[in-house]
C-alpha cells in the first residue's frame, strides 16, 4: 500500500518536465491549512512520524519502474532517475500534538525541486488525515475531562490505514485507548474490548450469555446490557452478581449502546447501587460525539467512560480540512500563488507563540524564519540531508498534546468557539509578499 | 496493513468465550444499512471484491500468534485455534454496482459462529467505505451526464487504502478515471494528470512554464491557467498556441481551479474561440461537488470535464453511513436485536426487485430466502465452503452499475430526493419477526 505509485499522475508529469529543462534547483514547500471550519477553533498536528517514515523509505521498485517504462508516458532517462530516487532534503516541522491555526505551516520541505514536488500527494494524505482526527479527538477529550475515552471506530473508518491511524491520532490527543487490537501491537496503545450484541443473541438466555462470558473473560469484565431491554437486564445482572462473586468474578462495568443514554445510565446506576454494586461502572457508546457527551455529563449522567466510533474516526462533522502543500521559494526566490481565495504567504516561515503569565496561549506571529519575533518558535529541525534527528516516542507526543491542550485559552476550550485566536503577520512577511507581487505583475506584463 | 489483528478486541474475547462453551454451531450474519441520510435516495454496493479477498486470505501469522499468546489475554488452546483459522463458510451478496436501500442486506455470511463473528469489523470497514464512495460518485455522475469525471482526491482521502479504493469505487459508479497512478496499475483505471500551480510558480515567466511543460508532456496537454489571473493567462495561452502548433503540439485543454468557475469558463471559452482554439476544452476543478457541478451545467458553463477531490474521496457531506453486520440466525434459530432504534429483521433474507414496463425500478420486497416473492432476486451465491465462484471483472461491475443507474426512477435521479423508494416487507418475514419476539419475551421472563 505504500507503493511509490500512490501519487497523482501530474507529479510524475511535472518531474519529467522539470528534469527535461534543468529545473533542479532547491525548492521550499510548506504544508498548512488555509482556513479553520466554524466548529474548529484550533487544530492539532499529527502524523509527522508516518510522514518521516514515508520520506525515508520511499523507493520505486523494479516492478513499478518496469510498469512506468511500459506505460509509454515517460522517457528512459526519467525512469532511470526514478530508479535512484531518494529523499535527500531537509524537513522542519511542528512536533506532533502541537496546536496550530490557519496559514501556519506545520511542515516545511527543502529539497531539489522534483523531489519536493513528488512528495506532495502522500505527505498531505498522511498529515491531513491524522491532523483531522487528532483535532476532532481533542474536542472529545475537552468535552469529557477525566473520563475514560476509547476509540470504537475501526469499522467505519475509511479503510485499514485510516482505522489504525485514527487509533494513533486519538491517543495522541488524549484518548485512553482503542478497541483496535493492531494499534496495541504496532503503537502500544491500550486495547479495550467488551462484548457485542451478537454474543447475547447467540444465546437463548441472556443471563446465561453473561455468565458464559464472565467465566471465560473475567478480567475487566464489562457486560453489554441493551440488546433487548436495558432496565430488565440490569436487574438480571444484579441477580447474577452474587453467583459470579462466589467464583471470585467481579462485574467491573456494564455498557449501554442505545436509547437515551443519560436517562438509562441514571436508572441503571440506581438499580446497581440499590443492590450494592456501587463499584460497577457504567460505560456508554452508540453514535456519540463531543456535543452529546458534554450534554450528558452536564445532565449529571453517571458515566465513567465513553466508546466513540464513527464521529471520531471519520471526523464526521468535518471529514476534511483545507490543507495545502505549496511552493514558497525556488532557486532562492520567494514564490506565491495568488489564485482567487487561495493566495498563499511566500517564503520560509516560522510561527512564534506567546503565553500569558498563567501559561495560557496569548497570540502567535507568522513571519519569515529570519525574522526576530518574540515568543517560542514552533517549527524545529527534523531532518537534514535526508537523515532524521532523534524522534520523540508516543508518550512524549502525548505529553506535548496534553501540555498544548492545558495551555488553550478558555474561549477555545468551548465546543462552540467564542473567539478567533490572534495570529499576527510579521512585518518581514508583509514586506516579502509585496515584493513577490510586484515581480509577478512585471512578468505577466 | 491487512493484519489479522486489524479487528476489535471484543471479537477475540467473544470467540474465546464461544469456544470455551462449545457454541460452535452455524451462524448467519447479514450486512445492511439501517437508514439512508436525507441526501441519499439510494446507495450503491461496492467493495465485494476486496471483502472476498479478505475472507480468503486472512491468516494469523506466527508473529501475531506469539504476540497474542504473550498478551496473557487468551488460553493456549484458543491461540492454537487461531493458528489454524480459515474461513470455510458461505457468502451470498449483491453484485457490486447494485443499487439498494435501507435494511436490505448486501452480504450474508453463513459459517461457524466464531468465524462469522470474527470477520465483522473488517468486512464493515471494507464494504462500508467503498459503498459510501460509490454512492457519492453515483450522484456526481448523475449531476454531469456525458462529462469527463476524474477522481482528484487521493491527497484528502483518509490514508492510502481510502485513496486507492476511492478511485476504484468512483470508477465502479461511472467516473472516467482517477489521478491516482496506483489505481491504473492495480485496477487498470485510466490515470489522468495535468500540472500543479507549483509548476507555474517555479518559473519566473508563466508562458515559459507552459512552453516547457508542453514540449516535455505534449500528449493530452492540459495547461493550468489560474495561478495568477485566469483571463490574462488565457490570452497568453492563445499567443503561445501557434508557436506550439508549429512544433506539432496541440493544447488539448485548459484547467481552471479557483474562483467563479462557471463565469470564468464562459470568458475563457470566448477568448479561446475568438482565437480559433475551438477544440481546446475547458476542464474545471477546485472544491467541486454534485450541487456545484449541476448548477454550473444548468448555467451553461462550457466545461467538458471535472476533477472532483475531497467531496468525492471523503464523501464529505455523508462521510459515514449507518452500516451494521448482525446475527440473524444461530443453530437454526432466527435471532433479532431489539435495542432502541436499532432493531433488526431476523432470518436469512433476500431482496426481490420489480421493474416497470420501461425497465425502471418500481419496488423491492424484503423477505426470507425461502419466500416466493415476484421480481428479480438481488443476492446471489458468491462463495461456498470458503471457495469463491467465478468473480466479475471491473468492466462487468461498471456495466452493472451503469445499468442500475439507468433503471433508477426519475424521483431518485434528482440530487434532492423527491420520494422514498418503496421497500415492502414480505409476509414470511413479518411472521418470523413476531415469532422471535414471542420467544425473547419468554426467555426474559
């Protein structure tokens, strides 16, 4: 799946044309998000680890080269060039878990033009998706402070990679774990799993189903109680509990997956408490998103954890963001696209962040790397000459995300955003932009 | 990426519990979509080919088995069972490209309980995604009859598999091709590619950029004319044309990617026509969806083809559908889930479709396989005992989709759906449902 051919045909067309005409100077591309949708007051960067793996590992295989040659689209010299193709450039980026805003680059690639051009499609594909999911997950985490949050969304994620990476991106943003077994194996993300309705349905007697499951899977025992009638079943669970306790088995939790979750949780809590099962927790799932979770908790629903599926792994309210990877400098000259509504800021840029005395984010400055703005620079050196520096592990990344979320201003912590975070444009960047426009106007005549 | 561990932990928990208690009888699961969203009057089945590959190829590798054993979660006998795990069951399904509606099963798996249970997560992951994309693509195809429709959305698709499969699903539904090179290599889907803004920006002179590109890539030459100012550039293209023509190079098309596409297309068409470039086509892209395309064509925009990205490959207005895979029968007894708002129809079901005298779809009947409804049955035998029958190729699948779209009633061809397609519930199914409910009520006491 990580074939070098997972790219847009125009990248190969342009590369051949660049090489044919000797356009092999150093290019600078930056990846950024043009605008934030109304329900995203901030975004959280994620996917850099996979982006770096991609840059380092990309090779055209002999079979792919043969296929390209046989397609008749490309010259032999170009296919030979692809056979030796390796990323030899530099990467600067924001660490994963960093909060950022519109127009702020999260990644810069500096490399010979045809290299930097080639990587566009898959770099966006990797970074856009994980950033979209981490940004959604951060909202869910903010909506449910101190609750157990579990990714339940592999089945509705868009394919295998999306499912696996959604587990990773949500864990970066502060989720507790994921139902996806592979995410534990690959990334060490704690796997959570209860039972499905089919388990109950496969038994003629629901209590018998619970008992069978409990005796086979006594650890972290969670019973799913909404297959037929939640409250009736909760009373049956209460009757089952002493029999299991006699065998040393505790019912750690019950899960409700349908209906009015807040109301049912309250009634089930009462049934459990009256029977002394005060330590049996209630876990909820089923079509949840940050708004539903926040309003359930505001209504005092006694729920200790949530399984979030589709809304998380497809970021269903905002399944895509306006992400771009644009040429900002070539052969030492700053460049800029001016298409209607899609104009970009030219040059190599840095973002500086200022904090108030309480450590909360105050404002950012977007300017050129050689500007001298106050605040903390957010992009750092990640690769030089195709070689990466030491990379943070997932625990470090999660800690960075938690620190970033803790520093969010109050207005951005709300699900309905109160204010736009201030991003100033530095004088040096304003000056360069005017200069680029003057030059373009001259060349167009 | 197609690791056997790409599943929910609860599947493995349930399998171990089933096996511990000898629950190994034949189970029947069906995959269906509970409801259609307001802007989807029909859905189009896709992904069966990949689902069958998955069923046939799934194995637990020695490294995965070792990891599972070391996790301490499972018994040795269960890990041994997984080592020999193969799909040995039956599959019935609708052919890809078939149009279907809420509650109609598109796939039925009949297999020993723990097998049929295990495959749930990834079967939904595969079939839900491609069906979501084919259903979106079908709307785009209906909005732009006889136009060239190209998938431009790899970069914003949710990961690698989503990008590749979106190319396939949209081609199934009638797209002309895709920008994704790998989709041509893997599926034979025609690849399309023009140039990006970065190509223009990398040159100090835009006309020089076009000339360089044209001389390197003269076949199907398409120039991107909106990097700076579309109309100015169209006039420069007109001046460049004779110089290229002298070298035997024709400008086949220009692409506009921003601004008011319909208005710009009209002005550019006029500029090209006045210069005699009447055969240079206009291709449009940039944030397109079926509504924008339909209104541009209604306004008479002289556009021959569209590149559709994000709205297609993320199905951005409906990024997920309410898809489920539920136990309908176990050990010869029909089963049903009755959770609030999530009740299912029990038993092994078939869908019969009736057509009017013009060959247009008239209504469907959903009933049990052994019912005897009039019309054409939509589900057929696909695999028996783990062995697939002959499988259709992509051309057959595309033809089936085209035939299905041609048979759509007028009310469902509109982007804003005029009417709900009638799906009747057969008497046999109504009767079985009542019987299952009586039995469940007894068992709950």
